[in-house]
């Protein structure tokens, strides 16, 4: 799902109906609540409805598991509302700010969680104690992304966003492009030009007129983010300038299908208007569910490196489930979150059915993760993603990530479409961020 060192998988016992117990979580309205774990509650005492906000294949997965949860706990009904990816962030922000209107569980993108915690430090139920037994079995980077600066866990990690390059094998063959020859973004630009000449398809979808697009992914491949590990602003780093230059060259070569929004992204791929999609592993679920007619026409490779020998992956997306402090049924919400995300069988089922790559590491021991995938022409794509996950460069988000991303939108548009000087634009954006946040520049 959209926007992303791991430890090895280790064994974990599956949850059972007789063993499942949940902690009582005190829900308080608004961002000023002081919700947190209170006491254990027997599972058979759980009642009522758990309302969940999610989107796309994530909503599909939770709907399916909600029915299984209801079969085990007939006194609890899970109601999943697909709020749409393009609306999810705004709806959650409005609910946190107003102190009302939020459900019992919300899907939150990993890179957005720090911004919510910075603005609404008491907006979510504290899961630190109740989720503690599962910490060692979770992707550590996702656990950190779901925690505040004091280590308080505000959401249970769900899926990883390990990135790779999904590509149309038929288009590459028609253009005479061997995927094995692509190791850098320079190689991909050259290949994309050949593919466009042979097929008419552009290389990828990106909204260079109103979003940060590929820039954060390209920066992370270079081990850089908008902030240094000590929280200083690095929005104007050399890595940022290099990333902007790659996006500019892609656009100048006519390889960018410039459209905004999730629906446009899916439609452009479904209609065959683009040849590749550099994105998270969760995209496999979107392909299989939204484009079944294209089975056998996609392959996957590691991302091209920015420089020869550089990292060939990054984190793009991934998510978690959080319980708003204003939740009406937090006890049952935690029970369902744990049922869905801290269970190897259920996490594996979401990989098989919806393409959601687990942040719960025991699930990766399932044989499914090393099997050929029919949709991808028999390619064993998930072994590659498992191997690349350990190589994702670590970056720092901070609670000012959203503010930095907003400034970067203007920089991308100005440099890529307006021909402005990237160094000057980045320096100006970094200074604006320092002025509004009080952070030092790195």
C-alpha cells in the first residue's frame, strides 16, 4: 500500500480461539485524549461493531478477515469502509483535529504516522504494552515508524513497502530490451526511450506538476531523506539534487505519463499506457486484483540504482493499523488488529489473496514466498523482495515530514516543468522549512 535493517524471520505460535485475550483500551475523544491500555479482557466478553477505514486491496483484505473474525467471535461484527486512498489522509486529519467522526481502526501509511503523532500526540490509543510481545517478530523499521519519539507504539505494523521495478515483459520484448542490462536509472532512461519508440508507451506514471513523485524514493536509494538522523533539515542535500535531475531527464525524454491520483495510476497501467511502475511490493496485489486480464505480461526486477553499485531498493508505502483515541469499541478493535496482523497464517493469506507483503516476519517462512507466481509468468518475485528488504537504506522521517513533502512538491514542479535551478530551489525550500519548524539545517 501507498507511502516505507530487518531481522530474520523467527517462529511464533499462532493465535487460537481459546488462547486469545485482549487488553482493555480506554478510548477518549479528540486529539487531547489520554487513551492507553488498562486491563485484560476475556475474548468471549467482546461485543459490538468494529468500524475500520481503509482503501483498495487493504480494504478487501480486512473485509475478508473481518468475516473470519466474526465466525470466531460472533458477538463482534467488523465493518470495513473503503474511504479511498486519495481521501484517507484528509479524512483522518479532519477527524483528529475535530475530535470526532473517526472509526475504531484506521489504516495509516508508514511515512505519515510521524506527522500525525507530532500534531496529535494523544490522538491514538497507546499499544506499547499490549503489542509488546510481538515486537521481536515485527519488521523493526516499521515498528519504529509506528512509534513516537519516546518509543510509544501508536499503531501495529501491517505491510512492508519494499520497492522494485514492475515492468511489461511484452513491451520490453517488442523493443528488444533485455531487463538484465538495466542496472542504473541511466540504463532505464535509455531502455524507456526504446520502449516508447517501439510501443508508444511511456515509461512510468508520475504527477510532476503537483506531487513529490519519485524524488523521495530516489533520495532513499542514496541513503538520504528530508532529515538527518538527528533531525536536521537535509532537504537540499546533493542526493536531492541528483534525484531531481533524474526526474527532469525522464520528463524531458517524454517518458513520464503525468497524471495525479491513485485511480489515474491504476488506469494508465491497466490501459497499457506505461511500461513500468517503480513502487512497493504491494503493487503486485493491485495488479492481480485490478488487472487480471494482463496476467503473464509483467515481470519484476530490483529498482535501478542511482549510481553503479548503489542500493537497488527503497521503501515505498507500507502501512499499519491504529486505534483512534475517540474509538467507540477499542477493546474489540485491538483484538481484530492482532488477529489480522500478528498471526502468520492471516498475514500469509493477505499476501496470497491481496498481495500485501507482511511486516510480521514469521509469515515470511511460509513456502508461498519462494514459489513461482503464475501472474508474473512463473517468476519467483517474492524471494527478490525478501532479499532486497534487508538492503533498504534507513532514513529519518520526523513529525515534520508532511511539511517537507509539501515544500518539495513546489520544488519538483519548478525544476522539472519550470526549468528553475535545482540548487537554488532546494536551498530556498530548506530555509522555509527551517523558518516554519524551528529545525536546524544540516
